[in-house]
């Protein structure tokens, strides 16, 4: 399978590293042989019909800060034209999340789907702003749009709800979808002030480049949009989320909750009454009351009760593992489609 990778930051580079270390496994266990035939970052692009040398791509990025110098003399740089013209089956969209207008991710995704390419996105922006219409466009163009890595990093939150609970009916869910705010609130539980905890999170590289995305609940709201659409069949965007972040949570709020056997967490909730992100007091014995950068979600289902999934919801390599999951899924879907078509033509 040939891929175009647009955005070569932490996740894009982790994906290349994972391909290098797992290529034999991927072929032996799943029969897939992914090749990156084009890569784009802010500084330019690298293209090779037979597949880029990933080791060289990674070292070029490390040494020059851009992969634009990978092909000497290559000055052609129109990312949308490249997506249209390069022969590939899949676009991996891994440019940074932009919740104002979704760009450049939204144009990259639309261009890819219109030119018959499947899309894997780890960029939440386009989905938060336009989930229903992007799914419609994917269906119209008969391509797959996959996004496992947008919620929970490498944790299979979306798959757990969609596949493992198939046959049941999910009534509601709630959980911690943002690791940075969970880390900040956990540190406040240890006595740090909000500002101290935020600086610590920035120092450790947990917070988004624009910390407001985490602190003001935008990141959790974007993930809630994706879950509400994909799992609950709602047709909503980020405008429909009732959102409150953690910037008003004080050390004395945290201490007061602690005296009552509770912790304050930024909770995303989807039930009959609300679609919201807000600081919420949770009992310490609640299974989703986890600390540090962990994410946790409880699904309440009609027939099999409550199920909680807990894990590390961020990080380059875990998120890249979700991309591989999507890739194998897309390959399986293509295969099934071909079989169905063959059966019909017999
Ligand atoms: N800033 C996000 C978080 C990264 O802290 O959860 C993963 O989406």
C-alpha cells in the first residue's frame, strides 16, 4: 500500500519509525507492505514512486528541520496538487490540529477523497468541525475515512465501543479524554497551584503547542464530537458541545473535593441530557478516576452494563500504532470489496 504523509511532526515521524521497525511483522502477520511514496511538511515535500528511504527521511528532518531537501533540486511544492497527482492508495493526514477552520487538514482530506484516496487522519480539527459532511463525502467517493488515533492515542477507544460492543446498545458514555488536564489536576491534588502544574505539563511536553486547546477543553470537546458521531450516530460538530475548561479550578476546590473523598477531573459526557465537557467531582473509587496523563472512558450499555477502558491517551508511537491499525483495516475493507465485486461478476 502506498501512502502520502502530510505533516511530518511527532506522529508522522513516529509512523515512519514504526514502519522501519515493524515492516517484517506487518508483512508476515497481516500481509501488508506499506510504502511512503510522498511526504510533506511545512518546508517542502519528498517524493519517490518506489517508496522513500525512511531512514534518510528521518535523518533529513532531524538535520535540516524539513524533508523539503530530501530530493535535491525539487522545488515543486503544492501539497494539494501533490495529493491529487501522486499515485497512492492512502493519505495520512497528520498536520497540526486547527479548530478555527480545520486547515490545512480539511482541504488535504477533501482533495484526497475526491481523487479516490482513502484517508487516515490523526488530526482532530477537520473531524471536530465537519464530521458529518466528511463521512458523507467519503461514502460518496467510495473511500474509507479512518481516525483511530484522534481519540485516546493508541488506545482502541473507538474500536472498543464500535466493534466489541456490537450487538449491544450504548446508552451513554463519560470519561477523561485529555491527558494534559488530567496531569495538571493530578498535580494540583499533590499541592501544586494551577500555574505551577501547567508549567510542569509544558516542561514535560504534554501540553499542546497552544495550551488553551487542552486547558479550555477544546481538545476534549473535539474528541467528544468524534465519539458522539461515530459511536452514537449523532450528527454534531464542536459548536454543539457545552464546554468549560479547568482554568477556574483552584487549589482550594481540589482540596475541598479531596476532603469529601473526591477528585476534580475534566469529564466529557454524552448522555440523553447533555453533550458536555466540564470539571466534575468524581469519587476516588470511580473506575475512571485515574491520575497523571491517563485517559479513561466508561461506556454504559443496555444489555451488558458498564465497561471502562483505561490507558495512555497520547504520544507519538502509540498514536502511530493506531495509524497502523487503520491501515490494516483499510486493506481488509478493500479486500472484502473486491471479493464482493468478484462474486457479483461471477
Ligand atoms: N494534548 C492532548 C492530550 C494530546 O493531552 O490528551 C493527545 O490528543
